C-alpha cells in the first residue's frame, strides 16, 4: 500500500495492484469486459486474457481514456444485474 495526501493533509491508502475480492470471479469479469468492449466498438483495446496489463507503447492517460468507458459500462451492468437480483 502507498499513502497519498489530499488537500488539508488527509491521507488515504491505495493498493499498488488491483486484486479481486473473489479471485474465482476473474473469468466472469474478463468475459464482461470483452462484452462491454465489443458493445462500445473497442474490443481491439482489450486483451483476451486478463486485459489489465499495461500496454508499454501507450501512455497511462491514453490507457485510461480507452479503458474508462469499458469499466464504466461494466459497473453499470453489474449494478443493473444486482438490482434485478434484489427485485429493485
């Protein structure tokens, strides 16, 4: 973990690596990532196997611009799925 400060000296901790709370969900999340990327016409931006790897030829900000919409759609779909599950 590394610490970072915000404004008036507040600190928060960020992990250096993403890690799944349920490691067994990796395959389902990868499938959802590919589904969302295809819907957005960005499947070329996602690797089939664990698409979280950094592409060395692109800057971090470029990767963020390309991957952000995919992650946003993933979250939207997960929230919708949960709402259906609980009947909301």
